[in-house]
């Protein structure tokens, strides 16, 4: 393959209809005759990419993913921020898409020397449906009828409840719903638990009803996670992993049942591909987080022995897929790997980036990508 260098990177906005609060920005990166894309991401991520990371990507070899990641991480350390790791991962994924287009291969095909798995198992999550509030088993069985590997639900703590009472109420909800479905459930604390609630829940919950409890603590608190890991409670972590986090330490002190790694939030596909062998060596299966479904799908296709299934978010993913030129649609609980070169993240339409730019604080080069434009 010709040695292509990155000529320009730009942030543009979709022209497709979106709901309030939806991510609407795409990153476009150019080399030679091709454009690579990743999105949608939120405005804060787009602004960070534009203001901090875009200059770091210019003139880097498209195929030098590790070198690019080092440049981006160094820039993020100089300008730390809440969205820095997400922004690093966004640029990384856009460049992988560009690499695939130039090589005329899928990104999964670039990640592995084997034939990628074409059909990927998925599990369904519906975090706006809280188990404590589900009174009819039809809600549970109706979702499971989609052929999913399993299901994941929200499990929110009522802030007015004392820790012990909240733990008992939530444990009873898990047991009731698991029995109604006839299968264990994955649950997500959705950022509403405290360490005291998590420790109390571990004492009263029936582990047989749980596939895992995801992110019960608001941060990777090693001391409390070690206490939780000493109980029979199955734990899942990984969504909050950032581009400079040590995956060995994270896995060893938490000893999770599942690593719910976000393929963008952790620093991108390059970083995820570095973490997966660590998880495999520790015997921890990876279940890519659903906010980054498309990159996660390529990981699952490239590493079928390590990545068991991807998360499909029933509430949000259909809307995100409508922004793509080639939307993914579930097939009896599975997702088919796109067979076009790249990732499959080309936007259906974007606002034309010339002559006006989305974020005017950085000067545009004359080779700024024009991209698909419905103007």
C-alpha cells in the first residue's frame, strides 16, 4: 500500500434530524483521495478534537496507529479534560476508517490475520427501563424475544432510601425479574449508587440471578472494589477506562466477570486492541460498550475468542444508526459486520464544511475535506 499521510482533520455536523441531547458531530480525516469518518460524538468532544488534537494528527502516517495514539495521548496530557480520552478515541477511529478505505478492507480485516467473524452476537440493554419499576413480565419477555444473548437493565437507587433499604429493594427486584424471565440479568447502576449501597447490595443479592452488576461505583475506587471482589457478586467494569489507564491493574484488583470496554472512550481501536490480549490472558471476556457500537463490532469480528458479544442499546442505537449511510439492523439478536471498506461510520449527510466551519477557533487548511453535503 502507498504510504499515505494525514493531510487534514475537520469536525462537521450532521444534517439528519436528531432528538434533543443526541450526539450530532462527525470527525472527517483526509489522506490522498479518501476521507475517513467517525461519529456521532457530542459537541464537547468535537470541540476538543478541533482545538487540541487536530494539529497532532497532521502529517502522521495513516498506517502508524500506535504512533498517532502516542501523539494524541501526549496532547491530551498537556490539555487534560473530561472528554480528552473520548476525543483521542474519536480521532483514532476516524483514522482506522480512513486506513480501511485506502486499503480497501474492513477495519476488522486490518485488525486480524484471520477471516473476521461476519455475524456478531449482541445483547440488548434498556437502561431507561428500571427493574425496580417493571411490574409486568411482558416487558422482559418481549425484549428477550428478539433473540438476544441476554438482556441488561437499569437498576437505580432511590436517593431518599437509606443504603440498606435501597440494597434490599433492588436485590428483590433483580430476583423477581430474573425468575420471571427464567434467566440471569445484567444490571447497570447508571451512576446512582454509593459505595455503601454497593457493599450492602453484595450482602443481600442472589448471584444466581445476576449475569453481572455494572459500574456500581462512581469511579474506579481500588479499595472498595477489592471489598466487592471478595464477595460472590459478579462485577463488570470498563466503560470508564481511559486512554492512560493500566488495564492489568484494573482487571487484577477488580477481577471482573466482564470487561465492558468502550472502544472509543478507552482511547480508540488502537488502545482497545492493546487491552484485549490483557483481558484474554486474565480469562476475562470483553463485551464492548454500546455507545461505540460500530468500532466494538469490528473488535468482536476480529477477536471472536476474546469478545463474546456487543451491546445494542434499544433506546438510543436506532436513532444513531439513522445518521449513517449504511445503518446496522439487528437480525435475531445478531449484527452483521459491514462488508464495505473501513468502519461503516460514513454519515448520511453533513453540513458543508466550506466556507463556514463548525468551530472557528482553528484555521482551516485549503485542503479541508468537503465530504457528503446536502446543502
